[in-house]
C-alpha cells in the first residue's frame, strides 16, 4: 500500500476512528461537513497528532503511537492544498511558489518556479500579490505551490469550494490531467458527490468519524451497502424496510409492499430508489407490471435541465400486507425527470401512476 492509515483521536463530542488504505491512485474522501475528512488529512500531514494508531506513506512511517514515532511536518514531504488557498498575502505569486522549495539552490528554485508557473498559466502573474488575483488564479497558485516540492503524497481539501461553476470545471479538467501524471497517492476531500465522482476512481465514504465504505466509484453508486453511503451518493428516496418474502419487502415509511429483482436479505433495514430511476406509466401499461403506485403531486421544482416532482402516495389501489393503518402521513416519493424527454407539467393535485423498477432498488442492511 502506498498509504496506510489506522488512527484514532478523541475530541469533545466527537471521535475520529479512521482506517483506510490506497495504492498509487486518486482516492476521494466523501462525507458531510463535520464527518472527519479534513481532520484525517491534518493527522496525515502532522498538523494534528492522533491519540493512537499508525500512518505509513510509501513505506515511511509518519506516525506510530506504540513506537513513539511522529515525524514533524517538514519531514513528511506532502503536498497539501487547503480549502481557502492559504497564500501569504504579503508575498508575490513568485514568492509564494519559491517559499515552498526552501531546500533548493537559488538557481533550482527559480527554475522550479518558472516550470510550475508555466504549467498553471501563471507566468504573467508572478509579480502580483494574492489580493490582485481572481479566485481561480489563487487556486492555481495553491496547486502549483503544492507540487513544487515533488511531494510523496498530495492532499486536496475541497480545493474548488470557493469558486464559481465555470472556473471550477475548468480547473477540474486541469487538475485531473496533473493527478493522472502523479506517481503516488492523491487524497481528495469533498462533500460534493458529483465532483468526487468526476475526479476520483476510488472513493471512501466517511460518516461520524469513521470510514463506512470504500471502493470503486461505480460500486458505491450502484450498490450502496450502508444508509450513509446511499445518502451521500444522492439517493433521495430511502425508507425503513423489512423483508416479507424472498423477493418482496415492506417499505415502512411509504406504507407499500415492493417487489425486488434481487433476493431480499434477511437483515434488511432500508430500501432506496434514486429519483431518476422512477417513471410515470399510463394505466394501459400498468396491467401486470409490478410496483405500480397511484400518487398525487404536492409540488414540482425546476432546474435548467431537470424537474423534481414531490409525489404523495395516495393509497388508492395499493396492495398492502401487514399494515392495516394504510399509507403513513407524509409518505412521499421524489421523482426526477429530464426535461429534454418529458415536457409535461404536473400541477398540484394531479394524479397519476408511478413505477418503481424492481431492478433499481437499493437493499441496505446497515
């Protein structure tokens, strides 16, 4: 493993207990604010000291509590890009870059600064101060400074959170090219699933200080194994559930029984369905089709390319077993559709039929 982390650190009201490992690859750390992503990076960098555990990078032990090893930050040779750039305001762009390479000779330092400035399009800005730069230019300086020391590991903490969408996407493309050429591990922190999915082939999901799942991005999206992963990967419809048959389950929050294309595990706790997997069907299509449920529109919300419809399950004609009280109050399902393929509008109170495809269910056991 190029990086191996198994650490614990206790704070007031929060405990970081993280185990993760990665090869020479880009690993995304995905999770909600306050889940421990940034703290994990700070422990790896040496800014924070864990209470116990081990951190090994490229065969070098950065930290080992039992062996009393705790390398200082300057000996860890990391490239760390902070969320808010952390540039020295009193130094020019050239000065900020040069500061990151203090061990170089003056000639080597000048050459390294010129090379990185050219790569990041900063050659014409070397004499400017951070206050004279745009957000995108500041981020380019931060990324160039991070790479100037030929680090053994790169760590990026929400590097694009302060940028607008257009600048962010442009820098993402540049960063992906740079990370693709980086020979070691890169850790990329974000709470944005789409951003992590675009950049990171491997993803570790953190929740309440722990890594709850780690694997290929496609695996985490298509087969979330935990409630935290389902939520973080954008599943909008989740209900507590119990098994009622080999291929059937009861969604408690929705008050409906659903057929699954996969065998339902005995220890099922939740069922999820992504909003864009649901579809409207006409009554003549519904005969013999599983998982057809009558709904009424509560409201709809439009974005540029998609519409989200909040649907209240009406209960009429829904087969329910083991739930005599019927549809729970507040039983709602979100349906998202692409406006390119569906130009209809759905006024409040409009009644229609929704189909939940059996093959698209997420069966979640923890």
